[in-house]
């Protein structure tokens, strides 16, 4: 599946899980692996992917992450100390864009490390 947007990927996974019990079981058991398969690449070790199983009487809303203008001390250590997960010239990029959704969210993960 070619990923056109984050919303399209979410819709695809949700619809497939609703109609295929084996797929749903795999989604619940290891969502990160399933997501990596859909994106066609490995996801960074530090990235968490969680699944929340709905119930008949609960409505879930997701509050989007809003990054601050400053890097946290932990993030500064990662870039200043050359401790990113890629190592050498290896680069792991994952980009999900939801340009057709109401939130117009873009998430880019880059674990490129350069030793100079």
C-alpha cells in the first residue's frame, strides 16, 4: 500500500482490522511491526506505537502532539552527543502527512547521525 496521508493509512488499518480477525490480532499483538510493513521500512527503536481497543460504550479522541519551540535536555543530548539511532551515514526517515484532514498534521522522524 502506498501511503498518501496519515489519515488514509489510519483508515486503511482500521477498515482492514474491522473485517479481518487475523489482521486485527496482529495489529493488537505488534502494532509497530505492522506499521513498519505498511510503510515499507523499519521504524526507529525509540518510536512507540500503541493500539487502543475500542469498546461499545467509549468514544476516543486523540489530542495531537504539539512540539515546543525548544528541544528538551534529553533531545539535546541525542543530537549534541551523536547518539542518534542511525549510526554512521545510515538514515532512517519516516514521514506521515495528513494534508486532506482537518488538522493538517505532519510528522517527520529523522535519525540521521553525522560524525565530523
